[in-house]
C-alpha cells in the first residue's frame, strides 16, 4: 500500500487550492494566489527594525 492510500484525506491540504480533503492531482478548483513579501521587502524590514533598536539604545 502506498502512503497516499493510507493517509486520511481529511488531514491533507491541496497545494493548488489550499483546501483540505483532497490531493493536488485530484483538484478541480482554481489556484489560490498566496501573497508573500519579496526577499527585498523582508530584508528591508529587518534593517529598519535594527536601525530602530539602535536609535532606542542610544537614547
């Protein structure tokens, strides 16, 4: 028996539509757009937080 046959589908999340209950290859739904910040935005946020901490420490 393969892993797919043994797993309970209620606990499986589709990678395409992000819904529970079916595998990606069984999906009939549309692909969901998952907004994620760019790497540049992540790095800029980290730098901004570091600068803010330094300013607070200097006071």
